[in-house]
C-alpha cells in the first residue's frame, strides 16, 4: 500500500515563536516543525513548505489567498497547516471551497520550543487525522478533531470548543 505524502505548510503563530529574554518579547523565527517531525521519527512521507512567519492576528486577506493557492496548487491531496490559533478559523473558511483535499490545521497555545507545549501532540494528531479523515477542512487542537467550520477558540478556557 502506497502512503499518500503529506504537505506540511507552516504559516507562523505561537507554535513557531521563540522568547527573546533580552527583548522581553516573543518573535516568530525559523519553523521548528521539521525538527518536531524528525524528533518524533515520522516515517510517513511528507514535505515541509515554510510559507509565512506571521502571528495569525497579522495575516491579511492576501496571506490567506496565498495559503489557499498553495494548498490548491499542491500535488498532495493531504495537507497539514500549522497556524496561529487566534484566526485559524478565518483561514479555514477561505480554504473550505477547495475540493478533493484533506486539510488539517493545528497550532499551539505555547511555543513548540517550550517543554510543556501542546505543539507536538497537536501536530501528531494532525498527521493522524490527515491520513484518516475524509476530504474537507479539520482542526486538531486540545486533543480533539474538529470540523474547522464548526469550532471556535475559547480564550478564557485556553482551548478550542465546538460551536
């Protein structure tokens, strides 16, 4: 059985933030997603495209169009997108019209570089979901697979919830 390769698109967000103590701020730096996948010894074929390095609150309509064009134009039918959590559902809505692809979005509430981050777990769930879910747009966060068009971020609880 041939395994359909997964395209991993990184767009920034908390998952790729790093804390710079001297500056007392977080900045999005080179993506750590490839390293997370290597550390997890992911054997499933994948390709990583570092598309953007932005906080999701800074994403523009043009950025979302670029993400959609990248997904639509890719030869892979299975796609994982790492994305900031604040506007993940906005981007999901732009991706929804793309037919015939299984797209799974994930992010993190704490940077992947932090020991107690949810990043590796969310990314692992995204890989599993991408291989088993029907075509459509999905979000894997907080230990749950959500229909990306029927979920919202609960800021107070610090997790995603179905709506």
